[in-house]
């Protein structure tokens, strides 16, 4: 007889492991007990988690908690450990990280480690119904993974719209040998200010799409944001990041928003981009950059212009008010200066990763063509599927075929966008190579925009490939990439 999803055995096991802060020996014993209690030969819906010997242990408790926005309101949100953004998880590359997640929410939940390769244990990727049974209210689950690759990453709920209730936080993996020098670092979490409960909105095709006049049908999307947050602060009470004259500061930028891409610039300073989605790139100096949902960039800023300068976070394709933080030199007086920002905006083609993705030279063993579109009446734009859905090749998840690949294959994915909106597409479990840059999330431009990326299938399991616009994901723009 087969054990079905939601089985009490899986749940009890997770609880025992969580309670068993007793250590590795205890964990092994749990696994052995399960296999020796007459359950042998049964098939679990999910792979059995494997546990190692952690270098770092964290505990995250997901619960309803008041969120107090600097410069804004307090409202009832959902948080990890009562904090928004959630507490930083930090490790050195290669370390084993254990995170015990306790669910005190009224709904089930999971946590995804965005950017972690999660090699060798699919169960730790945090996708409900795909890699694990979701964690029921009152239960806990023990996640473990090797901290790789190094860089700026983040974690967030992967259930429904929970990300937009603010279940998110930074995950920083320090590299052992940084390729750039810096004197200090700060992490900036960019996000929408959305005090109300998240829900899928249906925007009329004519509204909000600028220039789409005359279109019939609707685009399922996000509720309008009331503002732009940097580390939970609005411009009226902005987050401040210190810099010392003559020194270099590394800023880790994470777009944790559900539905908004941002353009980032700092008055009177240039941005030297040093890392994209974690891995190191040849430093390239620009004036501004755009960062899609789920993407990360690390930049180094030279402290050569004393003052208190705005870090400007401008929503792209959105009417939400801009965000602003402050780059504050020591000893600078109060107030905020006004300066200039140059016109060189980062393009993907500017980025060259120091370590290319291995094995992706030459022609691929398999090419997968995917088309992104809105369903229903938007079908006139080449899509299919029902109104109110976002689709990949006309299918809306979960009513969508898995993308099957084989271990060892060099896979090429070509994504074409038949909708007017941009879509930041995220692949779990792998970093891929797009042009000269290695990333895990890549924004496909609107209006027949196209991207192409390659990776070697070297991490067996079931991995999500999806749009990181939460409301596109929620309404179908998801596929499972499955090793067969
Ligand atoms: Cu999308």
C-alpha cells in the first residue's frame, strides 16, 4: 500500500526530528525506525529527507505578527520570528545549514531557499506538493542544505500568496575568497508596501497596460502597492546605510517584491556590480540597474562624495510611489542631499560571470521552447488557456505537463514572451548560463521578448521553473522540471 501525501507518518517524523535537537545520532535513528516498522517497500509521495551534521542551526517561527512600517502603518502581517524582513540567515560557502521551521500560522506553509542549489536532497527545496508535504499548522519541519553557491540569496514561503504577507528574509552565503575588496556591507530588501491582505486582482486589459487600448480580456495581477519599502521603511523615515569616506561599501540588493521590478540608483555615486544572483561577475560600473522579482545584485560603492545621498528605488511599469533609503557618510549633517545620477543602465549583456556554468559550451542535447502568455481573451496574442490565468505553452499549473530532462544532459531553454508584461523566470535547484552570466532568475522582456539559457542537468529531482511575479505564479505560470 502506498503512503499518500498528508500521511501522519511524515508529519510525526518531521516533529520528531524537530524536537530531537538531540543531534545527528537521533536523526538517524528516526530514519531507521521508519524503515524497520513494517513500512518497508512502501512508496512515499516525497523523497525521504537526509540529514547531515550542521555547521549552523537557525530556527524560524512563522506566525501572525504585527508589522510596523517605518514611516507607515502597523498592520497584521505574517512574519518569521516576529520580524519583517525576517532574520538574516548567514553561512560561509560549503557549510551545512539547518533551519528548523515551526508553523504557528493558521495555514500550512513551507520555506524555499531562493538561490541555494540544494544538491542531493530534493526534499529540502520547500515546494509544497512537489518536494514535500506542506508543514501543517502546529507542526515543524527541519530543512538542511549546503550553503552553495556563495552570494546574496533569500528565503521565503512557497505557499500561495504568503510571500506577500511578508514571509521572507535574507540568506547570505559568504565567499571564502571574495574577488573584490570592501570595508563594510549592508543588505537592502526591496519590497512593496501592501498593508492589506494580498489577493489576485483582475485588471482590465485596457487599464494599467499603457498602450494596450482596445484589448479585451483581463490580466490577473497584484493589488496595487501603496509604496516602496527598503528594509521595511518608507521614504519618510528611510533606512540609512553608513559609509566612510575613502572606503568601499558592498550593498546586497534583493528584490523581494511580489510583483514589482525596480530601477536602482544613488545620487552622485556609481554602482560597481560585482555579483549577480549570488555568483561573482567581472566588476562592471554603471549608474543604475533594474532588478526583477527574485533577482539579486551586489554592488560596491566608493565613498568618494561625502554627504547624505538618496538611494532611489523606482518601480518599473508601476504607478506605486518610489522608495528611498539613505547612503549616509559618517559625520554628515542631517537632511538629504540632492545630486545627479548618470544614464548608463546595466544590461544583462554587460555581465560576465567569473566562473561559467560547467558543461554548457557547444550545442545542447535538448532544447526546450516555452511561450509565456495570458490565457483567455488574451489568446489573440498567441496564448491559450482560460481567462484569469497566466500560462506556459498554453497550460496553467497545476494542469500542466512536467518538463522532462535526463541526468547529464546539456539543456537549453528558450523562453518567448507573447504578453506585454515582463516575467522574471526562476529555476530551482540550478544556476544557468544566459549569455556570459550565470543566474537563477532572468527577466524576459515584454512584447515578444526572448531569453535563452543553458544548464547541465546535474541535480536530480523535481524542480520548479516559474515566474517570480507571485500573482502570475499563483494563476498558473509554473512548470515542474523533472529528471527522468
Ligand atoms: Cu510573470
